[in-house]
C-alpha cells in the first residue's frame, strides 16, 4: 500500500511529464506539481530514517553486558540504509559474530539434552523454547544450579558460551567449547597450548580461574568500543557494569565514530554533492584511503600483542581509526625484541622472552596477531604493503565466490595464489623468471610464494596458520629459534643438511654447522619428537598438510602421529588425531584425545598396527632420515631416544 502511494506521487508524475503515459493537458500541470511534492517525500523519509533514535534498548538488561551506542558512536544499524551492500557483507562476516547475544540464530552448539562429565563437574546442556540453559552439578564446592547462556564468542571455528545469573554477578564461562567442523564439545582449556591441561585440574579450579574473564580480558578485542559503566576495577564487577557500543567487530571499529557522518548526511543535497565530487568524505574514516601504515593500524588495534593499560576501563581507548595507534596511552603494541620497541616504552612491560607469543628472534608465533608480523616485514617497511593488500573487509560486488567462501579469510578474489605478491614483484609474472627464482616447477607448491615466504609457523585455533611476517627460509634461524623452515615443512622427509645444501647452491646462503642428528634425521622428525609443545603441535598439523603429503608422500607419518597421541598436551593429541585420519587407512580411526593415559597408549599401539597393515598394500619405499628402514620397520631405538629428549617444559602459546 505504502509503495503504491509512493509510486503514484513520485514515479507516475515523472512518466506524465516525460509523456511516457497519456494524460490530459490539465493533468500535465498537476503532474508537475505532484512531482515536486513526490520528490520531497524521499527527503522527508530520509530525515525520518536518520532521526536520533537509540539503536539498542538494553538499559534494563542485568544478566549480561549491555550494548548501547554512546558518545559519538551510533551503531551499525545507522549505516544500513545508505550502505546496504557494505552492511550486508559485514553482516555475513565472522567479525560481526565474534560476540553475540545468545539466540537460536547465534548458538551453533548442540544443546539437545547433552551431558558432559569432568573430574568434579557434571553438565547438562538443554533448551527451553528459545533459551539455552546449562545445569551444573559441582562436587567441591557443592553446587547444583541452572544458568542461562547469555552470550556467545566465536562462530567461525569454535564457540564459547557465557553464563549469566539473576543476581547480576560476573559472567562465568562454560568450561566446554563447541567445535564447528567436528560438531563436537571439548573441554575449553584443552583447545590451547596451556600448562593448565598438564596439571589435570578439576573443573572447579577452571571455573575459578576464568571468573570475571569477560570484563578484564575478552571484552577488549571482541567488541566495539568497550568501557565500564561502574566505578570498579575488580574482575568481580557485575556483568552489566561493562558496556559496549556493539558486540562483535562492527562498522565503527574500523571507520571510527559515525555520529557526525550521520548528522551531515541527513541532507540529501550534501550526499549527492559528495557523491559527484568522488573524493573521500571527511566526516568518516575509510581505511582504504589511509596511508598503508595507518590503514594497517586499524587492524592492529586488535590483531597484535597488546599490553592494556589499566586506565582503559572507565574511558575506553583513545585511539580512533586514522590516528597513530602508538599514541594511545591506554594500550601498547608489544614487540618480540627490546630493540624493536621505542626507548620511551612503559617501564612496567614484561620482557619479550617472558611471553610465549614470540619466537626467540621476535617473530610472532601465536594466532590473531598478524599486525606484529606485518610491521616486521620488508614489504611493509620498505614498500606499501598493508593488510588491505590481500584482505578486504567487504566482498566486492563482482566477486563470483559465495559469501561464506569469501568470509573464510576475507581475501580479495584471486589473492589465494601468487597474484597478491605479483602486485609489486611483477618481474616474476614470467614463468621462466618464476621457476628460475624458485627452482621448482611453475605449478608445484614450491612455486607458491606463500609456501616459502609465509610458512605455517604460527599456532592457534587448533591449527597452524601462515606467518604474516614475510621472510625467507633459513636453516640458521631454525637452529637458533626452533622455528620450522618452509623447505623442511614441505619436504618433511629431508634433513636440515639437505636444506642447507640446496639453499647454499641456489641462493649462496652459508651453511651452518650441524650436529649428527641434524645431518642424518629428517628435521620434522626432530621437531615432532624432541621439540617443545609449540613445535610438536606444528608438526602434528604439518603431517596432515595436503601440499606436504603430495611432496613427501603420505605413507610414513603415521608412527609420528601415533606417538603424538600420547603427548602431554591435549591440543597436540587432538591435532595429531585429526591429521592421522587424513592418511590412508585411518579415515575411520577412533580415539578420545582427553581419555585416560591407558586409552592413549592403546590407541598408539592400534595406530601402529593399522599402519603396518597398510604398508603391505602400498609397498612404498622408506628413507633412513624418517627412521624407518627399507623393510618398513620403525627404528624404535632411535625413535624413543629422541622422544625421551623432548622439551616438556610447561609453556603457553597465547591466542
């Protein structure tokens, strides 16, 4: 009905004036008058749409944090009418769903009367209508209560659940998380390289350790513009004391506060003039219009190792997109070495060596901190590379991919190959020049720029992730830091001596001095058996990496993955099992990675039996560097010697 009226008083008079419909002479004059009236309606409608109205009405909420625009922030809903495509692509991204109110649409976990049991906690997950509930029975201290799920964090790979109460107490986090791909619940602490899983703590200790975690940690990067509404700095602050402009990462996190932009663009003539001018709108920040360093800082406000200053809690952060992130007094971007940090850095910072976020040479080793890798890359320091060189926050209208495929990594279309690097290194567009540089076939994994210069040396989210510090393979760096190099991560059956020889012949890189094991045993075998937890988890993932299996074969990794089924760290065992199932004969191999030690030992023996049986049919050759003889027998003495040398010092890789 409303559309018909709008058509009658706007579109129909236009057709009459243009004589595209027949009307009488007297009617034409009336049509011109009606046209004037009709054209005023969109302007009036726009004025109505832009009226000052609160986007969220959550003042009365007490069981969880509140999302409510404040100050010069207006919320993403104010962007939708003028920017429908950008709003839609953001809405379908995983940035938006980083934190959500718990609803039937946002909860991805199975709450169909699921029961989970731990050392001193029994949990039942169930639904009542649209409400998701958690019944917890704790033996020490005694607890038997039902809690509503009020918020979720994550949706891409896994999801964490926040529990509220009727007393406005701090949020609790459910000690289990749901894995999306596996459709499986796992203990929350088991998803991390964290000493907590070594101590085999009861769930009561886990609940206590996580008490108040939302308000003192998670809120900082999983929401837009967080701040405190209550004068307390205690982690035990009430749930509703923490407020945000919006849950998740919304428009104003990247474009800055939008109140002024909304105000001036209520005037339609101003909008049309701005569109015709074609330049940037000074009332809002578009990261694509910023210099490469400032554009990257927009991402770096979350995607970096940040030391948060205590005074952020009441006033939020002073940084706004387009400004210098380093000038924000409330947070400091930590670097992996002291010499990389400014001399006027805060004196109370931890030493980089105390943080397992970095390899010993300062390269980042934990997920979600890509900005740290970027700013130490020569392409950033001596060129114009930025986060936006490869990534886009809004899918292009002409991108043929499904929205969910784009949202996976938010890569520009086509940049999953060499085209991202060829934007600057155009001399390598020639196949001859490319193969001369890589010494690999043009269609092989060894001629993929990413595989050599952005290897999988970062860990998080139960997987290995590409380093975002552009570097070149180095055996010396592997020796000094323990970090796997790109050559051996792909050529998994080769030694460090083999790699050093090729790098010397191809690129005149000096050979370092190597021990007997480093000359005779495959580098991945050394990292998998005697490395620390961070090295072992990367190898557990690498032994299931498709590119490497094509290069080094997939017939010899099973004994190593079987051994890692007994690793002390839950996450290593989980990833080892997942990689094992990608090998021939193991597709249906069952194993409980949090089962008792006896179960894990039995699983290792069972995996070795499956492997031994599969070798008879595969009949593939073996090489001495992988500690398997020509008859397909594991060199058990050497194998166990290295396993006993493993670095089992407690460590944590932050995510």
